[in-house]
């Protein structure tokens, strides 16, 4: 089932199932979980729960034994049901898993998370400083943005509201704080999570190496594998691009990251776009992690 389809579940519904199974700490009978999480008063014939379980199974986060018992699977087994950020990290990793996105740029298949991955790749090609979108903007801007083989990022307007729920939950978008009903391609939350999960505090990493790690972990970023596959121009191996630049500069402003200038003898450096300066490209030689995201 395509994740942006109207018959698919939303991140909040997946979180409800995962929280319940995490608190249970043991396999739970399917009908027991359904009765608690999707009671008859919701008047949807139990479809919300069924869709959530189906999507979690597709993502490899829940297993169902003998069509009766549900339990957490894969990396989701380590979740405690308390930390939404940890859940979002596991969910994002599974949504962007290469095995679930095979041939994402070869055809218009909507199976699994491919539709969401394509939409994210397109969305993150926009500039967070100048892009605040509702459906009318998205419909106009997506024209001919992706390879003809994959078609549009959104095949119809019914998928946009679902994207508005999914992208921020994965840390790859944020609500516009000044205008209602619009979202911004701000990937700061996901970038921060990847960096803090990869490097401990006070660790200093080469800036270009850090960019490669981010693109590998978040392949929908410009320069990442999924982004390139659907036809988004590659910024360059040593160019952060607008979305990543915005996230890194936010990290420095918020105090969890320090961007260090390259030394005089540096052989390479990362170009970070910094809007509003005489020279919009800032050279960064290394990045220092200043906070631990592990709690």
C-alpha cells in the first residue's frame, strides 16, 4: 500500500500501535489490540487499525504470528513507547530503506513508501528560505520537476494532506510559523538526529565526510541516492545545497553544532549557502557536535 494513499495510515496511528506494543513488552492478541486502539465508537469498521498494522508490517516494524499475535519487530523492538523522537528515527529509516524503494526512479510504482520518498526528494530540492507551500503551490511547482518515468511527486490533491502529516513526523519538514496551513522544506530535525546518533559530543568530523553521511542516511536530500534517481540535480560532492545548508546553520544557531572554517592548508571544504551575506557561500572545513541526542 502506498503511504500517501487515502487508504494508508498516518504516523500518529502507527505511533499508537507501537506505543501499545512497547508498553505491553510481550506479544499481544490482534483482536485485543484492535479493541483498545480502534474501538467501535470510531465507526470506521476497524480500518484505521488494520491499515496501521498492515503498514507497520510492510515497514518491518511489527510482526504478526499465526494471524493472532502482534509484536514489535526489527529496530522497533528497542523502542520504549515514551520517546517519539526515537520512534520517528526508526520510522524514517524504514521509510527510506533501499529494499523498500527499489527502482524508485525507474517507474511510477506507488507500492510501499516509494510515493512518499519521491515527494520528499522533490520537496527537499526547494529552498527553505523562500519556500512555504500549500497544495496550490505544490501543484504548480511540481510540474516537470521529476523524471518523466516517475511522473509527478503528487498524483492528486488528496495526497498532499497526508504528506503534510508525514514529512514533519519524519523530521524532513516543518510548519510555517507565520502562515497557517503551509509547510517549509526544513530538514533540521532529521539532520540533527542523524548527526547526534552518529557522533558523540565534542567529536569533530570533516565537513565533506559529514555531508556524505547525511546523504547516505537521508537519501532524499539533494545529492542523495533517491534524489538523484528521480532526477533532482546533484549540488556537488562538496556543496551542501539549500536544504542541508539551512539545517546546518540552524544547528549552529541553536547551539548543538559548530561549523569550523577550513585551515589555510585545507585541500577541500564544504560550501554552505548563507542567504543575506555579501558572499552567500560559506566555507566549512569541519563540524563539531556539541550536544548528545541520546538523552
